């Protein structure tokens, strides 16, 4: 028990302590420099850098494909994808085969083989449709329509991953699309249009189909790498991708391979393409797990600009300062998107209400206000303490 004489002395002590505190300690507010540092954090800068590494790998894929198609008339999109899937099989599928327990290859196949089979087919056809579209439509159309992947990813993430976005995320996406639109417009101004065919509408439809399949594949990849395993995803892609692309290769491109003028230069180009593609597939799950499928696709918008910079030296492309402006705009939109956090509505009541709008829920008692149970930033997912979600 405290005596009555001790209480006033303690009160005087507290008052004296508060009065002797510096004024800036009591009413301190973050300065402009602190706010900038908070936005441009280390996590944000690392995420931006990793996204640009993916863009450089896509640039390497585009350059080697252009050399093969234009200089050596080797139009073999299925064979090129087949080489990548074989590498994935040799590295990641064999890794799953030697594992023990539930993460073993046979155990995974018993539980969800048909899901990975469908995902493998989607990924194969996405690659094929976009590469095939260059034979029918312009490079400008491919660049513009390929951005359809972004709204597909946002929509599927909303419905199936339960990701909820803020206004700043949509503003960031809009700024990125503005940058790619400026780049496409600059292509028109400088006359850099390639691949114009007689069936432009067919080519545009192929791009839209490929972009849609890419969006589905990316969202599935995000779910798998965040809840299961990166090695599992790549191992299953290697298994089913090499199997089905091998069948497609035997049916569609066996004659085209016989017409390729094989020599050491073509061999190096195929090796370079396979190395870039293998690096892209191996590295993309790392970046997606750190951020999201949406932010990765926004980062990939700069790949065309890297191809342009290489084309200035290799193919004598015309340069315009608008290309640099479009690059800055895309990066600004990416910063806006990744600087704020998204949240995941993991409460099943929220999802049930969203899926059954207008129908009252009677099977779940009201336990308080419906709030998202988990939030995570767009830079990294902060649900390590949550149990992993296993797919049946």
C-alpha cells in the first residue's frame, strides 16, 4: 500500500519530468527527408533492382530471338521453349525426385498432378501465342496489347488471392501504362514498326490470348511460391512443360528444325536464349515471393526500353529523348505502386459476402467487425507466422 505522503511527491516528480523534456520531443513530426527515406526504403530499392534484372533477361530473350528469326530464318518458338523446360526438368524436377517426405516428386504428383498439368499447358501456350504473333502484327501492337497481362493479374488477384488494393495502386498502374503508351507513340514517330503482316487482326488476337494466359500463369505462380515452394513450382513446370512442349514440337516444328542452317553461331544463339529463359524462370519466383505478380509485370514494362538501347548499337535504331521520359514515367508508376501496402482479406466471411452479394449469411455468427486478418506490403509478404496453405 502507498501512503498519502508518497503520492504528491510522485505527482510532482512526473510533472517536473514532463516540464524538463525538450519541446521538440513532445511534438516531433517527420521531416521531408524522413518521409522520402520512408518511401524509398531499402526494400523498395531492392525490389526495383530485382525487377530490372528480370527486364534485362527478357531483353536478352528478345535479342537472341530476333537474331535467330531475322538473320538465320529460324522460326522455332516451340523448340526454344522446349530447351528451357528441359533445363528446368534437369535442375528442379530431379531435385524433387531425390527429396524425402511430402515434398517428394511422387507425393506432389499424387496430390495435385492435374493442377500442374493444366498450369503447364497454360504456360506453354502463352509463350507460343506471343512469339507467334510477331509474324502477323506490328511490334507496336505487341508492346501495347501485351500490357493486357496487368489488368488480368489485378483481376485474378482480387478474386482468387483476395488481394485488396488502394487508390495509389491504381494510380501507379495508370502511370506505368501511360509510360508504355508514350514509348509506343515514340516508336510510331521514329518509324520503328516491325513485323507488319497481312493478318494484323489475327496477330492482335494472339497477343491478347497470350497476355491472358500469362496473367493466369503469374497469379498461379504467386500462390504456389508464397504458400508451397519455389522448387516445387519450377520442378512441375519442367516436368509437364518438357512433356507437352515436346509433343507440340514433334507435331508442329519438326520440319522447321530440318530447315535451320545449323552452325556454331546458331548454336550459341540457342544457348544464349536458353540461358536467359532459364534465368528468368528461376529468378522470377524469387521476385514474386518478395513482392507480387502485379508489381513484377509492371517492372517488366521496361524490358522494351532495354531492347531499344541494345538496338541502338546492334540494329541502328533511331533514338528519341521521349524514350528516356517514358522510362522515367514507368519507374515512377512502379514506385507509386510498391510504396504503399496491399492487404489480403483472409477472413472467410469477407470472401463469402463478396462471392454471394445480396444473400445474407446465416451459417457464421457475428464475432465483431469484419477486418482483414492479415496485411502485408507489396514489397514483401509478412505472414511467416501463419501456417502454410496446402492444396488438396
